[in-house]
C-alpha cells in the first residue's frame, strides 16, 4: 500500500520546515542579544561605573565583539530565511502553473518532474556533481533539495574515513529533534569511537571515553553497551564472531545508513529515493510468479536480477482470491469502500472511519486509542 501524499509532500514541506527552523534560530539569537543588553542596562551599567577607564574600554570591546557575533548570526539566518521563502514561492508557483497535461503532451509534462526524481536519486547515491549539473541544465535548482545533501556530505565523508567528529557535531546541532525521534545515532557514533581506541590498543583512552560518553546511555542500550565494553577484553585480534563483528568495517556502513535515515526524517524526505519508489510501484504492477521461472520472457523487466532485487518483498500483481477486510466493520474494502490509513499506520475502511470520528472530526483508533484529525487520515491504494 502506497500513500500518494507521502511521495509529493517533501516538495513543499522541506523548505517550509527549514524556514521554521530558521525562525526558531532567529528567536534564540534575538533572546541572547536581549539578555546582553538587559544585563548591560542593569548590573552591567553599575559594574562599568566601578571600573577604571581602561577596564571600561576592554569590557566595552568584549561587548562589541559579542554583539558583532550576534549580528553575523542574524545575517546568516536572514539569508537562510530568504532562500527558504524563495523556494516555497517557486515551488508553489510551479504546482499552480503545472496544471493538467494535454493528451498529446503527457511525456513533455512529466519531463521536469522526472529530472527532479533523477536529481534526488543521484544526491542520495553520492553523485553530487552529476546531480548539480542536471539540476542546472534543467533549470530545476529551486525544485530540488541539494542543500540538505551538500551539508551532509562532510559528515558522510568523515564517516568513510572512520572519523566521527563531523557526525557528532551534527548530532549536537540537532540534539532536540534527534532525542524527540528516539534516534540511536549518537550512541552508535560514540561506540565506534570507543571501538577505534580498542583497535589501536589505546585502552586507557578507551576507558576514559566510555566513562565520559557511553555511561549515560546505559539505561537505554545496556545490552549493546555491555557488549562494546567487553571488547576491551577481547581486543581487535579476537576470533570470537560476536566481538569480531564490532571491529568489522560493515559497522561504519551501518552508521552511515543510520545517519541518512535520521537526515531524511529530520528534513521530511522520503526514506527511499523517489526513483526507487516509482520503480517499485511499476514493478508491483508487473510482478507475477512466472517472472521468476526459467524461460521468462525477455520483455519482462523482472527477468533482470537488478529488478528482481528491487521487487523483493513486493506483492504479486494479481490476487485472484484475496480480499482486504476491515477489522472494524468486517466489510470488504474496495473502490466503493476504500482503505484509509491513520498516522499510526493502522488501516480501516472509509465506512469505519466515518463511524469512528466524533462531531468535532477527531478519529480514535480502536486498537491503540490514538486520536487524530480527520484531515490526517490518508487514502491508500492497493497495488
């Protein structure tokens, strides 16, 4: 089941969320400036009067430097706000002007959107230069989110060098949101730093690092923490599979994948590239048991191993005897009674949704008790 809104939402939501973050950053900086001026007007003024002439000059110089720093931050935030507001405007105008395609212009109508999908896929796979060239030549720079991937590029390059400094700085900058999303990334980064100390036989450094950065995670990840600490005894030369795995380079790939997952979630991007989602939708409509048999037609895309891998886990195109039955009404979900998904992932028929909502338009999930607005309920389509 695929919700169409979840695919198209990032086009508008990404710059909008960036604009919201910039507004919050502006408030923080303005509050900091207000505190500086308030302190100067109250206690700071009395302190200045009690100082000698030279001390006053030094104190005022420090204050000027601090205010100049605040001004620089506000200038940077203003540029970010202007860029995000411009992107929101361009994308809204793009959607308005796009309209409906004429019957003989469907391919041309889709070309710009197809270029956006290709740029998104190339950015996710690390082909940044190719993505920038395509975006520039197609004049779609304001329709793609290259800035998100460009800022994350240093983090990924650092992790590939087994360096967690950039990634930990990124975690610190987004600490509140990562904590709200119950992210495991920061813990895994600290574990990797610890394991590198053990690999290099720097045991005292490893112990000191564990006390400072890993002990605080004990209540959340005790089992994994105990396993990591035990690596001190087994060392990097161990042949024990359970601990040898900790020193394998594949752990860094897992951390990179975890970073990407958090990056996409924080910036309201889809977990998979738009190209993958669209390809899977198409393959789902073509997938049949015969696609995996010997002598499959060469015209079937699923005869190729790369498409077979992409279609793993997808349902077959035809279900001659299968039916979707609503768990509330026990009625079949079809075109007349379509399935709808709540924000918590549970799917009910339209008739059930109509019965579950109250006068104010709130819908209560009968399985979990979660309450949401009717506007948050999304129609889903069975492929």
